[in-house]
């Protein structure tokens, strides 16, 4: 099994690159943002609680997303590997993920961190907000709050995995194909 964390701030291209990586490497895509939006669409109690926080650009509680990831891991016993997108986002989530993977006798192979300037992130998300229907994309104040939340609570995740020598930084600006090829080359170094 080879498991990847695709890491980066809001708008850095995690979803875009995940689609390509899961196809190339046959991985199961687990995006906590997508899972939460599906709860919102189905108007579940969890979705209604999460929506309040997501609309303000704030993280939802650790236990909520850890529970969702735990169920998703259990629901996919035959996966060749997982690609985590937007998870883990705190140290507590990182520790919980490592424990869950250990129970499956596997671990994170690499954390690929995409770096993009703040102005580019805001530009991309405002642009996507014109068509995405995502309520956290259509307002610059909320977009900037998401970036602050990332800096305050999520950058520590890369520090956590760097103690195990698992972090690789990639330039997240350029064409989608250029970034994809840089990601693949780092993955292949670790697969062989
Ligand atoms: P989540 O859904 O994870 O959103 P995010 O991290 O804010 O990031 P995005 O999905 O907006 O961006 P992305 O990096 O996937 O980029 P994309 O490829 O779409 O989380 C949403 C919310 O859910 C959080 O705020 C939080 O409330 C909650 N949540 C989720 N997970 C959680 C967790 N683990 N713990 C607690 N709370 C959690 O690209 C963005 C745009 O840029 C697109 O329009 C794309 O076409 C464009 N683009 C992509 N690549 C390029 C490129 N190379 N050049 C130009 N444009 C590009
Ligand atoms: Mg995304």
C-alpha cells in the first residue's frame, strides 16, 4: 500500500491534482472537504453543523473529520492506497491518522506540499467562486479567513511529518501539467 497526503493551502490545487494522481496510481481519493459537502447536500445533522463553520472559513472539529476518515478507511478494505486531500489539518488529526493506518499495517509514504503565493490563492478561489456554488468561495473575507486558519492550525501538519522525513515541497504555480509531473516524479522516487 502507498498512501499520500496532498498538502497545501486553500486553492493550492489539491483537488485538481488529486483527480490526476488517483487515476495514474489507482489510489482511493479521500477529501474531507468533499465528504463534508456531501453531508451538507444531504442535509444531515453533521452537515448542518459543519456548514456553519465552513461558511466562516473555520475548521470543523477534529472528532468529526477523524470519524469520517475512519469510516472511509473501513469502507475500502481493498484499496491499493489512499490519497488524503485536505486531511489531516491539525496535529491531532495527524496523530489519529497515523494510528488508523497502523491498524491497517500501513503508513503515510509521503506528504507532498504545494506552495502557492497568497495573492494567487485568492485570485484562483474568487475566480472559481463565479461558478463553483461553494459558499466559502464567493467572498474575499471568507477566503482570507480560510488562509489564516491554514497558517494558524494546519502548517504544523508539515512539521509533524517532517520529523519522520516524509515531507517534500513542490512549487504549486505553473501549469497543471507541470505541477502534476513534479508530483509524479517525487512519488516515483519513493515507490521504487
Ligand atoms: P476543502 O474542501 O479541503 O477546501 P480547501 O482546503 O480550502 O481547498 P480547496 O478545495 O478550495 O482548494 P484545492 O487546494 O483543492 O484547489 P483546487 O484544485 O480546487 O475544505 C473546505 C472546508 O471544509 C474547510 O475550510 C473546513 O471548514 C472544512 N474542512 C475540510 N477538511 C477539514 C479537516 N480535515 N479538518 C477540519 N475542517 C475541514 O483549485 C482551486 C482553483 O484553482 C480551481 O478553480 C482550479 O481550477 C484552479 N487551479 C488549480 N491548479 C491551478 C494551476 N496550476 N494554475 C491555475 N489555476 C489552478
Ligand atoms: Mg479541494
